[in-house]
């Protein structure tokens, strides 16, 4: 009995914000952004678009690829840190808009590691209860709504987008998920956070004045912690699956920073041509980023049956993880 990825989808909004555009908004320049992050542009959602709007487009693309109707879905898991509302969940909104009348759903918040946490959650549900034939896993973010556009250290990094992976329970096939490792560490909460808007710091005149509803990040601290966590997690899943790094066709890291991805590859070690990178086009789309990579790989034919694909991510919380897939 096995679980397979039957369909993939992604969506990024039409509006593109280039580094040159940002030069007119904050004190920065294209060379500084590219050399330090690898980002050339990012996609920005329209004012009327929310997280669920992006998610719906990615979801429909994945369903169409798989030839599965929305009413066949059993569950929907949405990884996001930028939901339409605190409640109802984005998964509830998506279930209604898709017409997935037989599906239950919920949101999962693990920041940039959200898609990996959601895949592992879906895999657990499907393994324990075989009545769940189709589970739709979504990563969707409208981070432009959480960015302080006056803060040059963060506004250059983030973009909007969504991705979708449709999982199917296949009794007669091998499981494509070979090994996983997930972790959290609450000792470094302030390194990457959105301080206000929850029950600890409810919205008030003061929290708005202090710009506490925007993403706060300590970039130098994030770099070291991210590299160490992702390398360690990748090595754990390779050891568990008894697969060597030389057998891995693709490393698909969360698209946070080109320097972080390069450092992870060097320490595994893995040739950089086997690291899938598209951060230049999209920036950091948090929970959506790995799924956008996978959809591009599938639709361009860059991943083939039998390929070992290693996914890894790191995000606020702190959260991290790795999943090894045999395509």
C-alpha cells in the first residue's frame, strides 16, 4: 500500500515587483538584493485577492492534472501564515469554493516549513485510515499583506503565491514517501515572527503604531540556524531510507535565500546543478515555495519516475524538516 503524488499545481499573481521597482520605494538597489538573496523579482497579489483566491487556482490546476473532481476529495490541508481570517479557516473557504462537498479540512501553521508539515500530516491520516483516498495539500501565502514596505531588510524578500499537491492512496503501489524528519525549537521565537494580532498582543492603536503586525526578522541569526537545521534534517532522512546523497536527483529547498541554499548543498555535499532554485522569479513565498518548485519540475519534465527528490525547509517558530520522495 502506498501514497502517491497524483497532481501538482501552482499560481502566482500577475503583478510583478522587480528590484528596480523597489529601488523607488526604499533605500536599496538591484545589485545588493541579487547578490545577497538571489531574488530579481516577486509576484504581488491584487488588493482584492486573498490567500484563498491564490489557493483555489493552484488547487484546480492540481485536480485537473490528476483528472480528479473536487467532490472526490476527502480532505484539504492548507499550510499558511497569511490566512484570509483567523477563523473560519482558509481550508473551509477553499472547500466551499471548490465544491469539495465530501472533504473536511483545516489550516496548518508552521511558517516556511508548512508544506512539509502538511504532507507528513496528510500521509499519517491516509496511512491510518484508508478511506481517505484523495487529500489535497496546499501552501498559499499573501505575504505582501504582512510586509512593512518601509523596511528594506524584509520587503525585498517576500512574494505571493500558492501551490498544491494532490495525494492518492494507492493499495497496489509503493509509497513514494520514504522518510521524514520534522522539528521545532521555541527558544528562538523572536528571530522570525509576526508579533501582534493574536491573543498575546491583540490589535490595538499601540500595536499598529509600533508596526507589530508586520514580519520581523533577524537575518544573520536565521542564516546559521537555517543551514544547520536543514543539513541535519536531510542527513537524518537519507540515513533512515538508506539512500546516499549521490543517489539524490534533486534537492528542493525552501526558497528563502540563494546563499542559504548554496550553503546547504555544500555541506551535504551536493552539486549545485542538482539543487532546484527558482527564487529569482518569486522571492520567498513561505509555505508555497517548495510546491511551486515541484509543480515547475513536473510540468517541465525535470523530474522522472524513480528519481529521489529531497525536500527541506526552515521557518519561523523555529520550524524545520526534510522529506525524501521516490518519484
